[in-house]
């Protein structure tokens, strides 16, 4: 099992580099960039549910099989992870508007594979390969990471809600986002998720957590840049000083 863990962990790091390079050359074909030529598609609602469910379920199964259920630290890790993935699996998809564009089945399959891999390497490390004492809850790394995780989660969910309302008010189309963090960046939802999983890497102080944070940035930074370009090309009055992902920087 340990050899499988190591193979998947380093595979995730390699995948981050590949995804980062690929997505700067090719827009992922869903949402505003949906286009044909990617095989069969399914509804966005069920696509999100299917692809996110493995991340919710895998770490839960590993917790049940390996974790010391008396450890408050283990329970804290599980709860933080599942707060994100319960929302992403059981809430977010069913709030998508009916006008959401189809989602290529190929992308769903790729996301399922990643979430199985990522859920395994994080869960197996936390609940089998290492042990945290209760004192970890008072460690500055855990406290700092948890603050970042919660802040990122709130930023991400607020931006999702704003975009959902904007799309609804625009008759199912894409409008010009303004207000909140949209005053400074084009993709605060991606910014929030990057902060969230950076916090996870710090609060677990683990290589799997770091690998996930790196992959999250590699996956979302190119998409944020693609969205930024799309906004600037679509709206002639798009604020020229607004950055793509990181306020005042990029």
C-alpha cells in the first residue's frame, strides 16, 4: 500500500506540471468555453456531482478503515475536508442554473481519477502513515492554516454565489462582475480555492497537502487567465486595472 501511495503522490505532482502547461495553451471545454469535439457530454449539474463525489467518499472510507476515531485531530482534518466537499458535491451542483452548458464526459472521467488519487494520498497519509497529538491543534501552523482554509472557503463560496446571481439576472448569460473582490481580480472564486488548499497544506504540514495546493494553483491559474482575457475581449468597459487572479499583482 505504501508503494501505491508514493506512486500516486508523485504522480499528482507530475500531473500538476502537465496540467499547468496544457491549460495555458488550451481552454478547458466547459462553461463559457464549451465547444464540440470532446465526445459525449452530460448536464453540468450531474457532471459536478459525479466528479466531486469520489473526493468526498474516498477520504471518508480511509478514515473509517485506518483512523484512530478517538483522535480529535483526525476528526478535525476529516471535518475540514468534508465541509468543502459536501458543499461541492451536494450543494453547488444543484444550485447551477438550468441554462448551464453541457459538460464533456471525458473531463468528468479525468476529474474522477484525480479526486480518487488525491483523496487517497491525503487520507492515507493523515490517517495511516502519521500521527498527530492533540497538541497539534495549538500549533501555529495548524492555526494559521485553518484560518486560511476558512477564509478561502468563504471567499470561494461568496464569489460562486455572486456569479450565480449575476448569471440569473443576465437571463442565463454572462454579465460584467463588479463589487467585492471582483473590483480587483477577475476570478475571486479561484483565488479563494487556492487560498483554501494552501491553508490545508499548512494545517496538515504534509507533502500530500502541498501536492494538492500546487495542483490547485496549476489547475486554476491558467483558467483565471483565460477568464480574464475573455472578460477583456467581451466587455469594452472592463476595468483595465483589474488583475486576473492575485489582487494588484497578476
